[in-house]
C-alpha cells in the first residue's frame, strides 16, 4: 500500500485466490492497470498473499452490541484501507454461486458492526463497489442468469448497499474454465474438450475484453455521478 494522496482517487483492488498465476489474479492485475490508467491510485490487497485469516474471533467482536468497540489490530488495518479508498473492486472465482471463504471472511471480520453498518451516517457512504466474478459456466448455460441474480442480491443489495455504498455492480465473467462446461436440463454436467493453443489465447483475450468493459463502464459511471 502506498502513502495516501489526498489529490488522487484510490481504488482498493481485492484479490481472492490462492494462486498468484491464476486467471483470477491475472484479471485483478489487468483491472488494476485499467483503473490506474483512469487516474486511480491502486492499493492491491491479495488476501492469500498477505496471510489474511478469514475466521471471525473474539478480538474482532469482544462485544457485538457495542458499535464503538475496539477491533483487533489486523481488522483495524483493513478498515483503514477501505476508508482510504474511493472505490473497492473485488476479483474472485465464483464458488457455489457465491464468493470464496476468504473473501466472505474478510467481509465478516472487517465490514463489522459499528464500522460498515449500524450507524445513521454510514462511514462507507458514497463509495462505489465492483464485484468481478469468474465462473466456469459458459455464457449459454441456463444457470448463468440465476447465478448473476443471486450474486447481485447477495453482494450488491445484501452487502454494499446495506453498508452505504452509493453504487454496486456485479460483472460476471463466464467461460473461465479450460474445458467448457454447462449443466443440461436433467442436471448433468457436460464437459467439452480442453481448449489450448490459439483458441485458448483467444478465450483469454475475450475474457480480458469483457473484464475491461466492466471496469471501464464502472469508471465512466463514477465520472457521471461525480
């Protein structure tokens, strides 16, 4: 994390994947590059690389009902990074139509009562949120529409808006697996042949393009709102 510059907008880019060479990590880096090109100062938070513990503990909630409680030092450090950010972008693989445990644990521990919610004037009011989820399902899989609805409901309505964010959007990036997969009407998982070579490179390029469009739209909407 670099020193806070009051003249620059800050984007907190949160990566929730255990491998640095994953497509998720790649997508996060590309998103950070696009945000930086748009004038944002980047704070890259790789939850696994920084050793974040997603488990709630008593030092995080010594007294849940006291919104002025002292949080653990680790949690307070993460709270400061959120407060310093104008926008938050979370990049993650979609697990069971939700976020990975480490990202959910980050929200559970850091977006705590008294900090992210539970105040008449939310501390996170006015901030903007983008959730970029990578899914193995192909775009024509019937499950995708419901998946997007579930993610929007849980992440935008259930978390971001509840915590005072002025805008939240989910960018669902389908077709992230090496082998295309979809579920048929009987619930059977259909796996296609593994994609490689030029075809795989084209698949990566298309995913990069779609991720870039989500980020650019998010940036443009922020400029209009400003």
